[in-house]
C-alpha cells in the first residue's frame, strides 16, 4: 500500500487558521455571548463565517455578530466542552418554536339527539 505524502493528502492533519471570522452572538447577562449550534449528529459546535454576506445569507440580516480569530473562538468555547468550529455552514434549521401547554378545559359532553326521548320503565314487583 502506498502511503500518502502530506502534499497528496486530501485532508491534511494540520489545521490551517481560517483568519478573522464573523461569529454570530446573542445577548447575554454580561454583554454578548457566542451562539453555539448543533451538527446534524447533535454535537455542539461553534460557528464562524468568512464574510458578513455569508452570515446574513444563512442566519438573516438581524443576526448580531462580532469579529473573532478562529483561535480566539476555539479558546472561548473550549471551557464549555465545545471543540469543533464549523466555518461557513450553508444550512441552518430554525429554532424549534415553543409550544404553550394546552389550557385546562372541561370535557365536552355528548349532545343528546334532537326529538322526543322515550324511556322504558319496568314494573317493580314485590314478593
């Protein structure tokens, strides 16, 4: 079997920094907090975009963002156990809508049929 040299490897083991990224943020108690997302397999990941245009095309024009280097984003999310950084994702699913619990409602009783109602009476016998 031929070993692949580093130059021939389609996915080299060395990570190359993506440079400054546009990182989506959300308001937090002490300012901004980086938004974390989930991969299709459910793992948590930090997300960064290489341009503002890509960020707004994916997350919408109202998404707040900050500029961070990839290394800074990794350092920021590592204490949370998030080691993956996804750069330029092209698809995001909307957040699930919160569903209010159903209100307590009295059960609906069946409506008797319209028209005269007849009852059968049986005679009581005493012995």
